[in-house]
């Protein structure tokens, strides 16, 4: 499903215009991004939890040359599905 398809589903389900649905989805994404950027987490009961995972710096290997390279530390977004969400897709 693309973002455009999601906007159509939300608009039809909520009985609102596609423009309003697009604004709602954009706001939802910005809100989650802003919270994760501050180091917080977002929990939606029945759906799941968005959080930030920290990856330590490590050494890797360039597969073409075999040369050892440094891979910097990184913060990555993480999603853990909730129980109801997992059961809903079975």
C-alpha cells in the first residue's frame, strides 16, 4: 500500500476529504518523528510501539575490496507490533 492508497482508505473510512486525510496522516507521521527525535517513544494500544534503537559503532568489511571500514554509531527507528495487531493479521 502506498501513501496515496492509505489516504484514500482513511478518507473513505472516516468520511472526510482526501485533503483532510492527507493532512491527518502527515500530522501523525510528523508527531511520531518529533517524539522519536527527542528520544521518546509512542505507544498506540492495540497497534504497537514506535521507539528509537541505538546501534554502536563497529567495524565492517567492504565486500568488494575486503578492506576493513568503520561503521559509525546510529539511531534507528523501531516498531514493535502490539498483541491485538499481531492477532489481527493471522
